[in-house]
């Protein structure tokens, strides 16, 4: 099952943190790790916007995450990040995200159905969307 890593980062020393970025981004590319998003100004839809970088990365599975995170190569550059920033890192099951997205799609589809048209199996063609 894929894992999604979400990091919220307060960069305290931009120049020092750039050294970390210059090392870690090519590492992700080399290892085939998918960086989904990096945003220095994420917009809060609920709650207050934090002045933090948000990073979202997909790993093939939990083993792939720890293979990277505990690797010798990453441990060489991790101190650069820790010395120039503070933050939190979360690991999520992608399946949970997919489940909720499917539920939302189903809810939207149901809300679009015309309640006056009965939907009977096996022919659903007579169900019209509003």
C-alpha cells in the first residue's frame, strides 16, 4: 500500500536549508520517489494559515519510506535539514485517502441523480443527471 509523507517545515535559515534541498531533490529523482507538492505558501481552507513549507511525497510502501529515511545517503544530509529548520513529518496510508475520495464521488453522483427517474437494474440508461 502506498504511503504519503506530509511534512510541515519552518525554515529558519534559508541559505543553509538550500544546501539540503540541493541534495534531497536529486535523491528523490534518482530513487524514483514521487514529489507530489511543495508549497511555501499553502492556503488554509479551514483554520489559520501557517507560514510553513508543506511537502507531500508518495512512497511505494512503508518499507520504501524507511529505506530512504534510514539510508546512509539520507542520514548524511539529514543534519543539514535539522540544523536549519523545525517541523513535523507525518506518514499516511494512501488507501485511506482513496477511500474518502471514492465516498465523495459517490455522494456527488447520488446528488446529481434525478429522483423522478427510477434507476433499475440491469438498465441504468434511463437515469438522467440533473
